[in-house]
């Protein structure tokens, strides 16, 4: 169990470093004001229009870095600073979220798969670790009885959540690539503005990468505890 705490601690440390770096990047590039004077809302609306998307609304949502695209009601939700500000960070985030809207409109397979898994993961992610630990307590370490099968069910749920985190990677990277391609091809940003947007999106993507690696590491650890000790 001690090794698990070391593993989780190491992953949490890396996640904290990446998250802080991301916040630092967005703060830095929020000072790079756009020469075109467009707000995040205007950037988003133009990208949607340029991609022929007319049924998606751009709305403001409370919070910081709370930006997201909601395929259920077809809304690009931009945090208040991104929605109203006119800088490289706002442009990057607004275009990225519109990248998800374009994915949805074009039935991008990874996004479709991810959306289908959301209801399952919302349940399994909350229950999996409790089932695994509960199974171990009931005797899974000895490889026999009810405890073992309870922990296996928890492990399978954890596996679904891990798969979900890796499916998220191509969805997020593709959305960023679509955003950057549009910003560049439409000459929306000056070179220094584009460089800032590109760097900010790279760090945003790394947060998903760290999360996926952390999920996999946790899954492998518990799998060894349950299946390895059975022998």
C-alpha cells in the first residue's frame, strides 16, 4: 500500500507542475492583445461560421478555465475571461472549444465514442476504487471468495475509466489541431499571437496526457495487487 501512495504522490506532483505551468502560460498570453481586436466570443462565432455551423450557440459560463463544448445542447461555453477578452489565450481557448463543435458536426469517431462512454464512466469512476479496496478487505488478496470477484468488478470499472481517459487524448489533440489550423489559415493572429496560442494549447493537452498516464498507472497497480497476489 505504501508503494501506491508513492505512485499517487508522484503523479499528483507532476499533475500539479503541469497545471501550474498551464495557468502561468495562460496568464502570460492573456497579456498578448490581438491586433484584430476580436474577443473570444467573436473568434468562436467566426470559426463556427467558417465551418458552416449555424446551430451552435456561444455562451458565457462562470469560472476560470471552465470552458467546454456541450454536444447535448450544442453550446460552446466560454469562461467569462475568455468570452470577453481579446488576447492570445482567449483566442486559443475559444478556437479549441469550437474545434469540438466541428468534430461533432463532422461526426468525428473518437468524439462519438467518448460521448457514448460518458454515462458509464460517470458511474464507474465513482465506484471503482471503493469496490477494489472493499474486495481486498474482504479477502481478494488470497484470491478466493466474494472479495476477489468484488475487486475484479471494481478493476473492470477502473479499466473503463482508464480507456476513457486515453480516448480523450485524440479528441483533445485533434480539437487543438483544428483550432490552430483555422487560426493560421485564416490569418486570424499575428505570428507572436499565434505562437502564444499554440504554446498554451500544448500545455492544456499535457494535462490530459498526465491524467491518462495516472489512470493507467493506478489501474496496473491495483491489477497487480488483485491478480498478482492471487498466485
